[in-house]
C-alpha cells in the first residue's frame, strides 16, 4: 500500500467532516445491508464507509479502504439518555454533536475535540492509543447531567 499515515489522517478528517458531521443522514447512499444507514466519501484511492443502525441509540462501523482493500476500521455504539423522551431534545443533542464532530483533527481523527462547550451543552471526548490501536468514549452534558454517551474502538486491519 502506497500512502502515508499523514495522508490517512487527513483523509479520515475530511471524510468525517463531509458525511455525518455536516450532513447527518443527508449524506446517505443506498445501504448494502437491510435496515442500515450508509454514508460514503471517496477521494483519490481512499474510500470511507460508515454503516450504522438506529437513531436514539445506534451502533455502527466506519471502514477506510485504500485501492479497494480495507485498511482501518472503528466500531461504535451509543446514544441519548433513556430519560429523554422529546424528539426535539434528541435532535438538538445530535445537532450539537455534529458541531463537535466537525471539529475533528488529523491528530485525533476518531471523533470530536477533547472538549467543546456552548451555552446549552458540553461535549467531551477521551481516547487512549494511536491510529493503529485505540479506544475511547465521548459524552455530552446538559446542566451537569449526561444526556448522550458513545464508546468506540478500532485501528488498522491486519
């Protein structure tokens, strides 16, 4: 495979910004798996594919391919607190989440920044490891109460 880790990090950042973070489900393509949602972004010889199920609580997997071969993947699961029953509250939380996810960086290409706070919500992301082998979790608080949480893990496919 003929790419650098820097190129992969840059591609991951661009792919995440151009799919769910900016467009939500609007970036969907025809899913390969029944009942799933599938987001895709490609550039040069790289392809990013995010396949997930659910909305209030969801689970999925992101995979990056280079020249048609899978090389990196991240699985995730999470969602909003069970105590939230308002569809509008869920949409507001996910809108703030997409704002945080647009702040992804090449140094931390998994989810959002370490911290992002606005007048209503606070987003936090913590992770351990490197691009080849990592795990982490993110959460959102509103008035000191956790209203959203997600866990993730991944790395290079060998």
